[in-house]
């Protein structure tokens, strides 16, 4: 079979599109860099009111040797500070845009009024400030925040507009889990990037059909903005809050010595019971909390090692889907292993923390009356290859659809009732996987072929849907009513979102 790269090169031979230049992560993955914990911002407290001031800003940092990289960040040159709040707080967040273009800041995973969501309907123009106010009324969880600017989300997140958002509550505080920020409790924002020779980030070019269709992936692995760092552990029990902050890459994470770890939380917070595992899969936007025991004083490496469990069951795919996957599947990605970080536990002292088997009890949504069932069908451009290529070159954003429609910010696609319980069936009728995200809710996966893996048993706001697969999720919509301002649902491969695989719903 003709390889994907040869196929695409032959298509674009006459276009004479320039090749991008990147620095290979494999040439740099020697763990010489120190792990960097993002600064913690607990806001200014007045009783239960918590005030934050965030600045979207440009800057530059040294990521690669001997060059500087122009970047964007939030209260720092690249990425954002970690926001930490308590359940019951009322947060007031002033976001000032000091960038040269309009942006937004979306609170991913937070249940909140539509006007405070920070999606495409809350743009912040240059030099302007947007105030987002809402109550924290959900369990302890590892959430995040990032740009959600219409048609520009992928590029702005790639430049650095993303950070972690942590909620604490009394129940989780009583569990004696590792919880001292930067000591035994660490944010781990995993991203892949490509760079030009001058150190600048290499994002998506006008003629990059392959990258636009597949999603932008790089070969330089960053953790909190640092290439393959070493975390010097001072405690023998380490909590890692894993966030796949990449635009498109799915990670299959495991340790090089095959050690087990405990999964304690998913997107929406604690699992009911601890799950022991040796590997965990995270799609863009997904989070999971794991606890690693390093009392052996070793130096384990966290790796991304793609495996067969990243691929769908080919027997379930149509001939058209198989052909599409053969063209667009990155053969190198299936075989390439990447270093993520290393833990140096040689100086670690005994931890006082512990990991109980029973963590919490979830509300059983299946016992509720189902108010509605909806189907979300995900498709990529179904026209002829020539039409698809021409459309991509001319810059159309109608390549990606949900239920046959590409995103239109003036159109409301769905109306849901506040407080109701619904089941959504997500059908993937395209040639590649899509991580599906719904704003303003935490859902449970009802069923998927092959069963649920580890963190998928918990509350989620992102779920992977493979080609030819149908996944059902159940959710209860919070009591936030707004006839005019919608929430989003979309693929969290950011280039797919930017190209139209996104819809809108209002809660009434």
C-alpha cells in the first residue's frame, strides 16, 4: 500500500508547499531539565468571595537550547498560573487581553452560567477586560482553562493560552491523599510542539491539509513548558494531575519499568474506588489523577508508548473508513515512543499520605427519568478527494460537521431543559477518532464496545469516540437558564473544532 506521506506528497507536488522544520524530541530527551511547577494563584479572598486578575500576555522563553521562543501566556510568558479554589467559593475573575488579537478564556469542566463560560460568545478584544463570575458548586477536581476563540482556538492554545484549574472540597481533604502543591501534588500539562530553526513555534500553514485534517502534532514533548523534565521527589508517594493539553495527540502513558500506579480521579473528580493500572490513555482535553509509589528510590520514566489499544477494531469499519485511515493514519506515530518526564526518587523521604480504596460515592444518574435522547453524528468532509483538497486550500471551514452541520455561531442547534437528565449517543462516521467534549456538564459513559478503561468509570467531560464507534453518555444539566447565550459541544482536536466540528445548545 502506498504510504500516507508519499500519497500526500504526490498530491501537493505542484503546490510546492515548503516543508516545516522541527527539532526532534528524541534528540533532546535526556532528562537534563528540571521539572517546573506552575505558580499557584489562590486569588484574593474576602470570605467566600475569591478575586483573580488574569492577563493574557505575550512573552518569550528558552525552550530549545541557544534560542528563545516567542510565546503567549496567562500571568507569565508561557501557559497559565494554576488557579486553586474551594467548593462553595464565589469566584470573580477579571481577564485582561494584552495580546494583539481577540481571544477568550474558557473554564473547561466547570459548571457555570453560559455568560461566564468563556466560549466564542464571550470574546475579549485587545486592551479590554472581561469579568467572569460564578459559584463553585461541584466536587473536587482537576479542571483547566484555555482559549476558545472562534476559528483560532488551536493556534492560541498552541501559543500558550492554557492553564490548570483545581477545585478542593472537604470530602477530598479528609482522604489523606498527597495534596501539598509542588511537594507531593503536581500539575503535569503534557503538550507536543514543533519549532522553526529560529526557535519560533511552527503551527499550521495555509497549505497544510494533512495537519489540518489530522490535527497538529509535534515531536518535542513538553511538560509545563519544559522538555522532558526530571521531577526530584522529596516524598515517596507522588500525585500527578495529568492533563493532555495537546491540540491533537492521544497519549498512552506508562512507566519504563512497568510499575503500577493508582488512578484516583478523572475529568470530573474522584473515582468511586481506586483503580490500579500500568497504563492510561488520555485524549486532548482529558485529565486523570494518578498516585505513584516511588519508595524504591528509583528513577522511573513516564513514557508515551502507542499500542494497539489506541486503534479501533478494524473489523468494525467500512471499506471507506479503512481506506481513509490508511491514508491519514500516521504510521510513525503508531510506532514512535516519546519520553514525557522522569521521577528521581533517590532522596525521597517516607510519605505520611495514603491512598484509600474507597474514595467517594457518585450519584447514579441511571435511576433518573431520561428527559431526552439525542444523537450526535461526527463526520469529516465526504466529498471527492479533489473537492476536499480544493476546499482546504481555499480556507473553507466546512470540512468537519456534527449532524451534517458545520459550526455557525448564529445558529442554536439544540435546546435542553435545566435540571433534566439526557442521554447522548455520539456516532463517529469519519475515518479518525474524535474526543467529544460537552460544556457545562460532567457525564457518565453508559456504554462503549470493549468496556470502560480506568478513569472512564468516573465523571467525564471528554470521551474518545473511535471510527465506526457509537458511545452513549448520560448527564444532568445544571440549573442555569439562558435563552440567548449557548454552550458548546465539539471535537477536542482543536483543528477539528476550528474547522466546524462544533455545535451549540441553550439551557432553558
